[in-house]
C-alpha cells in the first residue's frame, strides 16, 4: 500500500513540474518571429505593374492571333474558291468526255458508211471488169440488138452514178469522222488543261492555308503560356482566363452573325418592298385602263361603290417569291431523308472533286445526299444555286442548302455549300484535313437566298 501511495505521489510531483515548465520555460526565453512588415506603396505598385504588363502581353498576343485567324479564314476561302473552280472544270471535262464519246460513236458510224461505200466501189469495179476491158465497145459487141445495147448502156450509166455516189458518201463519212473526233478531242485537251490549272491553284491555296494553320497553332501555344502567366499574377486560374477569352470570342462571333442576319433581313425587306411597289403600280395601271373603258368607273356595271371588283373586296396580294431561277422538286420528308443520309457520312474525309462513297467535297456531299432521295441537283455549288428553288432564311427546313459567296449578287462567286439540318445546325464538307462535320449555322458571306432542292 505504501508503495502505491509513493508512486502516486511521484506522478503528481512530475505533473506539477511539467506544468511549471509550460508556464515558466527553462533555459533562455523563446523568441517569437517578428510580424511581417506590411507591403509598401512601392511593392503594391510593382505588383500592379506586373499584372498590367502581363495583361498587355496577353492582349498583344490575342491581337496577333486575331490577325492570323483572319488571314487563315481568308486563306480557307481561297481554298474553297479554288475547289469550286476545280469542280466546275472537272464537270466541263466530264461533259467534254461524253461529247467526245458521242463524236467517236458518230465517227464509228461514219466509218461503217465508209466501209460500205468502199464495198460498193469494189462491186462496181468488179462489174466493170466483166466487160473484159472493152468498156462501151464490149457492150456494143455483146448486144443482140439495138434495144439490148441501149439497155446495157443505161445500166452502165447507172453503175457509174452509183460509183460517184459511193465516192461522195465515202468522202463525207471520212470528213465527218475526222472533224468530230478532232474537234472534241481538242476541246477535251483544253478542258483538261483548265482542270489541271484549277487543281494547281487549289494545291497552292491549300499550301498557303496549311502554313497559316501552323503559324496560328504556334501563336495559340504562345498565347496559352501568356494566359497562364497572367493567371499566376492575378492569382486566378488558367481555366478562368481561358473562359474569359472564350466568352470574348463567342461574343465577337455572335456580333458578326447578328450583323450578317440583319443584313440578310434588310435585303429581304428591300426586295419585298420593291415587289409590293411593283404590284401596286401594276394594279394602278390596270385600274386606270378599266376607267378608260366605256362604263368602266362612271357608273353602271361596277356596283354602287364603283370599285374594280364586283364583290367589293380588294384583290388578294400575290405571294412574295424571289425573282431568281430554280425549281424545288423535293418534299419536306425527302429533305429529312437527305439529312439522315448525310449524317451517316459524318467523320468522312474531305477530298477535292469527290462525291463518295468514302470521301466528299462540299457540293459532292449535298448532291449525293439529295440523290439518295431521288432528287438530282447537279454537281457544283454554283450550278446547284442556279438549279434549286430559293427560300428566305426565316423559312429554312431540314435539307435546304446554304450557299456562300464573295459577292451576293453574283452566283459565279459562290465557293461553298452546306446543308441545313434543323435546330440552327448544318452539315458540311469544308477543307482538306477537316472531316465532314455538323456545325452551328453560319450566315456570314451567305448568299441572299437559301436553296430548296
């Protein structure tokens, strides 16, 4: 018992000593770190200057990148223009080849006529040879009577006429053969040269675009590094800085699209107003003509109101239609079908002049999409714009075509076509290295009308 009490007493003494040590430290007194001096005005200004410099560097990088992107967009348009030129040249070559084929078929037929003419000549000469070289004398010697001799002479003249006809037919056939084949072969050579030149222009434009793409990627890497540095200076995150940049870019793109849409709407309103004015002038001229007719407006037959219609109701306004060429042959259902077919090609590579089955250019995709629904819309973007019906952008439905050109008033300036898929989206084959994709609808550089096959 005594031992237990002793142990407890020792433990109590140790606890007391420990407590005293905590209150009154042994040895030299512990020194606390002195509080940090508050940043001076000079330090604060230096920090602000660093952030401002970082911001300026990013802004300069963004300006340089914006310039590169603008140049890249222009270069890509040049690629698309060259691709459209090539498609037209290639189509002309194919048409020339078909004409050459027809010309050669005609030449072959003419050659058959030539062979037949030669056969006729051979038969004539064989008949002549049976006269034993005596000619007219032989005819006279073998004649049994004067009547027989006259008959034989008439037969000889008939043979000679046949010889002359066969010779003329032979000469005409050979001339036709040589002329047709030579003419279309020469035309095809010229068109082949044009197609080769267009392909060379496409390659040059594509090389320039590829160089700009590489420079743009390098500028984007540099900008990302500067954004990271700015985030560090601002004590934010790279994600936040990139979101800010993305928001600015999206706002700029939205502004461009809004301006393009407003311009298209302005053009449509101007066209509608011009057509309404023209209809009003036409009605006024018709009313004036009726007034000049006997009993036209003075009184009897026009009714109590003296108006131009017997029912008293104004004539119905004519529907507003675009004054351009083109015919719509497909239905809304076929448009949906064309979109469905095109979506099966998403991810397929772009290939100059291709219309399937594994690669496409822009007009090759739209042509084959509608061909899958039994509707022919021609091969090139420019000819498609002329061929299809025209609709305003407020009336778009799936399957309608969006055309892009450098001059809205000139269909020959068209360089790209895409297909509206609904919901503000479109599917398109744009450039080499860019697979077929479905993207938000763009109206910048769009032609005044969309097309409805």
